[in-house]
């Protein structure tokens, strides 16, 4: 009985076993079951917002933000600044370059799955025993083809991972755009709030100066003591210091805005004007499914999926690789004979290779890929937790700031009335100048606090829009 066929069949058993196991080599890893459980509603919105966070397997398209969200503030200059930042901001340009790099790497990975074709030509001078001791010159030219058959999905998994990396970079670009847009908006609104506070303090300073003039007149007439004049002069100087501090703050905000829009601070200015920016109202009942549009969540999700694909690549390293090659061309000792029929040559081949011992390289690669997947899963979970926290933070800020604004309005009204009464009594000589100064200081403090609360409402509104991924519809 001929034993050679049986031996050949036995020799193929490892390969057949590898083919059977190939299905589990690069299979998609099931997402972790330990993802955060979404609450039924946002706590800080009175329990009226349905929360249905979607896991990574069914999330919507990455980076699906809501476009021109800053236009809800109805400020043409703000619109212009944000658009300028979209074009010129350096952080956005860096993120765009990283996306282009990731896409190029994805194309490079895809290229390894395609047929490789090359042309070669060469001249060699050689001597061997079959031709005697006379050296000969050999001229050759040919076409070479090679193709690696993706039997176990290693190449496709690597391609998927690179593509997911590019998707993650695309989401990070959108995240950077959203961050820059929010920073421009918040910086601009802070500048406008500072303009209003500067105007208020300057008006108060003028009122103090008028009071000082009146007090000096009364001092010369002997109606008040020099102490009263000193007190008013102290208040004037203190308020002048506040004006200078606000001027410094405005200059710094203007310089920060210049960097955000990609201009030199020396060439950039925003003229002071009245703060007329609209404060949009966030509607109740915003579903938390909008969180799936957050670019940072999409980026974390794509990174996790890329890590899953790389686990498959690492597993596929345990299985054989199969390559096909072909070449054809001409070889002759003389160039004039190079393309004659007698000098042509061709060849085809197939190579099946299976690593046997590598000192633990493949095992270490698989361990590394699994560790990368664990990190990506933890990062994804963390990103979801942070998203809900940021929304809750801004919702609570808006709710409490609305109540604070109402209380501060009552305080401003009362302190303003107290200043009017104290001024009238002081002019008629019924109260001391110290009582008038106390009333004026109290009114200024309350008015500044009211402006600061209003500014905080704008900041929290922008923060909520950003936390929701750039919109709420």
C-alpha cells in the first residue's frame, strides 16, 4: 500500500485545524456589559428629560453635531468670530492634519490587501563552473506580481482598525471644532459682560466724583468735616482702581479671543458696545439620546472598536499566511537579444508560512492588544460618565442661576431705592455722608453681582450646548 498520500494528508491536518479555528481568530469582541446604566431622566432637570443613552453598538453617526449652534445668541459679531475661528484656529488645523494622517495610514493599510505589481530591470556580471572561467554579463527585465490571500482575516482586521482610527480622528476633529467654538463664544460673552461691568463702574465713579464735589463745597462752607471729604476721596480712588482692573481683564479677554480666531493680539480688537446678546432658553424635555452625537463619545467608541479589531489581528498571527507570486520577463547576455523569444522566462509560486517558535512574540502581542482593548473600554465608559456629569452640572447651574438672578434683581431694586433716599436725605442734611456712601457701595455691589450672575447664565448655556454635543434637536 502506498503510504505517501496518507502522509501528505496527515501533514495537512495542522492547516485544516487552522482553517476550522479561523472563524474565531478575528471575530469582533463583544462590547463590555459594564457600560454605565443610563438613568430614567436627568436629575437636575426635574426628572422630565427621558434618558436613553445608546450603547456603542447602536450609536448614531460619529460627530453628528448641530452645525451653527452659536447663532441662537443672535449676535452678528459673534457669528463672524466663530466662523473666523473655524477657518484659522490652530488647534482645529492640528486636528485636521491628524485626521489626514490617519486617513493616509488607513489607505496604506488597505494597499497591503491589493495585488502588488512591480517592474524590474538589471545588469549582472557573473562567473560560475558551468560556463567556465569566463565572466558573462546578464541583462534582465521583467514584471513581478504578488498577492497575500487573506485566509484568516488578518489583513481585513488591520484595515478595519485603521479605518476606525480615521473615524476616531474625524470625531476628534469635530470635538476640537466644538471646543473652539464654545471657547470663542464664552470668551466673547465674558468680554461683553466685562464691558457692561466697566460701564456700570465708570458710571458709579462719576457719581462718586459728583458726590466728592458736593462734599468739598459743603466742607468749604463748614457744613461737613474734613473726614467726610477724605472718605469720599477714598471711595473715588478705590473705584478708579476697580475700573483699571476691569480694563486689564478686558484686554486679556480680547487677547485670548485673538489667539482663538488665529490673529496676532497686536492687530486684533473688539470695540466696546452694549451687551445685547440674546440668552436662549433651553427647552424642557431634551432627550439624552443627543449625547450620542457628542464627538468625544464617538471618538472613544471608534477607538474601542479599533482596539477590538486589533485583538483579531493579534489572534490571526497564530495562523498561517498564504501568498501567491508570479513573475515573467527576459534575460540575455546581450541587450540586442533581450526581447527574443528564446530569452523569455516566467514563474509562479505559492508560499504557505506558519511560525512555530518566536520566543513569545505572538503571545505578547495578543496580551498587548487585549490590554489596549481594556483601556479603550474604560475610556469609553469614562467618557459616557463625564458626558452625563457635564449635562447635569450645566442643568443645575442654569436652574440655580435663574433663581439667583431673580433674587439679585430684588436686591438691586431695593439697594437702588435706598441710594435714592439716602442721597435726598444727605442733600437736605438729614443724614451723614457716610450713610450715603454705604448706600452707594451696596447698590454698586448688587448691580455688579447681578451682571456676574447674568454672565454666568450665558456661560452655563454655552456649557450645556457643548455638553449636549452642539445642540438639543
